[in-house]
């Protein structure tokens, strides 16, 4: 049997990342992420018929974002008890993400069943117990360490610069006397981003599975984005406005806290109230601070000067629902960071419901917004949205700060691939809508003479 690679997610979309590597001796899954969005995407969050968890030997995980780890509890629910190999910081972060996912699913199901007693009851796709069963399967690995995943397949994890613990993974696969190397980019971070070290990448591969989220463009330079962010904050302080920031609890939250701490340290603005209105973001921030040794040199220099927490004396965590509701009466200026990052659920929805109709309010979109999400509709300029069955006129100012993206833009993607291109590997572009991966495929063809594959969900390739 030849080495076979099957695309079980993130094929033509940016969520649901999952790839199955098969040999005559083993089956290894790379990521098992949740599809995010509305409609049919929700129906895709299951174990595919082509994947038998009982025949799966191991899982390797690139990082802890939900679109890469969100379906893992379904494996435990189906009886999988093999190892899940990932970097040490990814383990507490993924545990946090998955427990939050199970909690939100339970709440959504209870709310739906209560409001629709005449319809077939809905159930979460997995429970907190399924997550607990999964957690014991995690096996930590250090960056740059080579480990045996299963006989015939070895893995090396290197820094991807996307979030704490994120990695690109090189699998060295031997079967029938033949050896092939497959590189999975995971999500690649932009060069020079605050806090995290830059992506490292690899220099040799026979096959590359590469993300293409922003394969069509570069982000605004970070310095310009920081300047714009500071300008928005300054205006809000002067006008006593309320700033709402839909954030991903892991990564973007800590970046914004870092920037606000610097603004306060340098007295760019006087200190004002900041509310971290997300239990998961509160816990994720603790995990980040516990792994400061992995951060870049600029962060280490500021830390040596004095702890950043000393600049964030006006930061208040609001862990309970009562704390969150009390923010409705909180006057500006203040900044509220709440999940979910794509406005698909969580506390941010309630803050938007109370503030989108107010012209003095401001919404800062600081992350990718998936198709069909409320965040995408706001970014696209819709003047009326429906929330909780109520039509709301959008009068608040909507700002999109693309330069804060945790994903590499086109130039950085091409630089990352450039180290591999000399060996003329086959490459498949995933984790991107066509508007991202088609231009990137064209550029790879023009620059390196390599025709990139654009797999669809369920496609298989033999190496």
C-alpha cells in the first residue's frame, strides 16, 4: 500500500482542519477541528464515515484553536484511547477550549429545547465527560524534538508563531521500504507579531499541506494597525465611548492586553477600565503568563523592566454572568473584551445587542470572521442584523483592524514556503476559501513552477 493522505476538513474553507495519514501499518490523524459557521457546517461536526476511531493509532495536534481541536472529544466518545501528541502549552489550552465548547453546547441545547418544546430535542455533540475522557490522552512533546508517533511514523514540531504552543509538523513516514516526508503548516503566524516568536518552518518535504487563509493579500503593517488602535482608544476616552471587542480568548486577548499595558506605561492615554468578560480568556491569560519563557525577546525586555501586570491595574475580570450583565450599566470610557471571536455565541452577543444601536459605541473587529457569522455581516457593512429574534439597526462604529491577524499574509506565507520550494515538493493548499487559496496557488506556480493542489472535502492523495 502506498502512503495515503485524506482531507477530512479545511478543504475549501478555513475551519474543520483534519487530515488522515495512512500506511499499510498505521493510521495517524493530524488535527480534528470543528467546522464553524451556520447551517450545513454545524451538521459536519461529526466523525466522518471514512474514519473509524477504533482503527486510529495516534493523533498529532498543531495547536489549541477550536477549528483544529474541536472534534477531538468525538473520538473519545467513540472509544478512541490512543495518544494525542502535541506541544506542552497546547495541552492546558486545548483542555480549556474543549471544556468551554462542551459547556456552550450544553447551554445552547438547553435553551433550544426550552424554547421549542414541540420539536425533537437537540443534544450537544459531546459532553464535559467526553472532554474529561480525552484529556488523559494528551502526550507532551518539546519543540524541535523528534518523536515516534507509531512504528514507521516520526514527527517533529517547530514553532509556527500563531498562538502559544502552535506548531508546524513534519511527519517522516516509512512504508514498504519507501520514506516520505509530509509537512503540515498548521496555522502560520505573521513575522514580527508581538509576544510570540516567529514561525520557523522546515527545509525539506515531499508533500506540503499549507494553510492559505490570507493567501490573496498582506495585512496592514502592524505599526499602522497599532497606531490605528491607539487612535480609536484615544477617541473613545475623549468621547467617553464604550469599546466592544469580540475576541478569541486565546491569542488576541493577550495581544490587546499587551498593547494596552504599553499604552498605559507610556502614558499614551490615561488608565481607564478594561473588562475581561470571558471566563475562558481569564484562564487562558493565566496559562499565557505561566509560559512567558516562550515569548519573544521584546516581551522579555519589557518584563525585565517591570511586570506588565503593574500597568494593568484597571483590568477587571468578570467571570460570572452577573458580572457580565452589570457591564450594561457601566459608563464609558471602557473597553470590554468578550467571546466569541466571530460573534457566533458567547457574551459578546449580549453586549452587541445592547450597544449596536448606539452611535457612540464602537465595535473593534480584530480577527477573522467566518462566512455566515454575525462578525462577517458587521464587517461587510450590514445596517440591520437579527439577534435573539430581534432586528437591530447598526448605528455603532465598526472598525476592522486586520493587522492584528494571527495568520500570516501572502508575503509571509510565500517566505515560509520558499524554504521548501527548492526541493520541488507537491503542495496542497487548505485552510482557506477560494479567494485566498486561488491567488496563492497562482503565485506558487509563477514563482516556483509548482502547481498547487486544491483539495475538496473527502479527497485522497497517494504519495
